[in-house]
C-alpha cells in the first residue's frame, strides 16, 4: 500500500514538474509577443464598430447596387474586378471590394471603395489609410512581417492554447485550498503575491483566453489553406474575369426565397459560370453573427442553394463563428466586454510570469553563492 501511494505521488509530482517546465519556457519565449497581441487586440476592438443588432432598415432595398458598383469601379485605377458588395449598416457607406494588381504597397491585390448610397459619392476609407490604425492592424495580424508574420502569430496562438491547458494543471489546488486559489490575498513575499495574481487571473479568464487563442490560430491557419470560415472577405484567384453583373436581380431572388431578411453582402461571380452568394440576416440579429447564405446562378434567374447557419453540423458552425468570437462580436455586449478584458491577460501573464522566473533565478544564484 505504501509503495502504491509513493508511486502515485512520484507520478503526480513528475507530471507537474514536466508541465511546469513546458509552461515556463513557452511563457518566457512568447511572453512579449503574446502581450503585443493582447494590447493590439484591445486597441482593434475599440477602433472597430461596437456590438449592434441589425435593424429592419439596414441595407435598404432602395439602394441600387449595380449603380453603386459602377461608381466604385470608376474610382479604381487600372484593371480591377469587383468581388464583393457590403451593404450599408444603418447610415454608413456601402463598400465594394475589388481584385487589383498586386504591388509592394498592396501585396494581397485587394482594394475597397466606400460609396454613399444616397449621393453615389466616393467616401474616405479609414481602413485604407496609414497611421496608427494601420500599424495596429499589422502588429496584431502579422507582427508587421507580412505572410511569415501571420504564421508567427498563428504559432503564438497555438502556444497560448498550450499555456492555458498546462496552466490549469499547475493551478489545480490541494484539498482545502480551493477558495484561496480563486483569490489574491496580497500577503507574503513578492513571489507569493505574483503567483496568486498569475493563478487567479488565469483561472478566472481561462475559458475566454483559450477561445480567443484558439480562434486566432484558426484565422492564422485556416482549414485547407483557404480563407477562414466566417471571414466574409473574398479570396479569389488573380484571373477574376469581368462579367456582366445583375446584382439587384440576384438579391431580389435571394430575398424572395428567404423573406423577412436584411441584406448583408453579395459575393460576386468570378466568371460567367460562377454564382452570386447573397448573405442575409434577420432584423434583431447581431450584425456579426453568421448570415444565411443564398446561392443564385450567374444569370441571377434562380436560387440554387440556401445555407442556414443553424442547420449545419457543429464543427461547421464553429468555423462560421470563429472570426466573430475572436473579435468579440456576434454575442452581444457581454461577450464583447469579456473579450476586451481577455486582451489584458497576456500582459498580466507575461509580467507576473517573467517576474517570478527572474526572482527564482536570483534566489537560486544567491543560494549558490552562499554554499561553501
């Protein structure tokens, strides 16, 4: 019996030491990059549109979409093929996305033109402007390193998932210490206080931290190498051909098939054999929630498919919700606030974790110096 208990204790202790080593070195290596992602994530949430529900007048049917696209096309220099129309939200501008020639300034070959649907005037697009907002986007999405940086962000996201899983094992309290494990007493030396802060912040924010890390990883490494599901931005090939468009007619077909809905966007056909993909939402839905997607044939004469996000498998639903979850959208103000607060967790983890590591190194060094 004694041998069994000893072996069990040894196994538990060995596992905790292994997890502790993994947790420590991952934290040391990615602590600063993770903190950068947290801070820039908070900034992006603040500068982007806040949670809101879709009103019945959103994307009003009075907008002549074909005219909007024609006016947007006239504002684009060089060869450009329209890829997607985004309906105006409330009194905001409509947006038309184009495939354009790739360049050093535009490596993705994408452009977006904003149009006032009432006057058909071209509006300034803050997303296309430089300055601090562009800097925040580049830092959060790729550490300002382009495609390679996007992969680095993805690996940091994976490492953060590992930190969450190993952290809960290391946090797990002994019998009778559960209440203390959720609080910060502030008593004891600096190392003890830092450990309390690290553990309490980790357990209270664990679920949101893991979800944000996981969804960020999926955005960086989308399934099958394509655009992450739920990302409405078009990712067409460079040979996108100019085709005759009948967008208003396609939208009318879709809204007849799915009545009492509001237009969100239309992904335009890439060639004569392609289809329209019309995204529709119901009034009262969060504007970032996955829409119902109606496929209309290239001649805009008939509906060929209807995809209701509530009628698809759970795995596919997660992929549709991936980007809204990561950006704090789709589930109202409560989720937005939790996501915003989770951006501070990497900073807390990096600061307290690295500080604990340095204190332990200093203490070990002192012990070695005092040893005869």
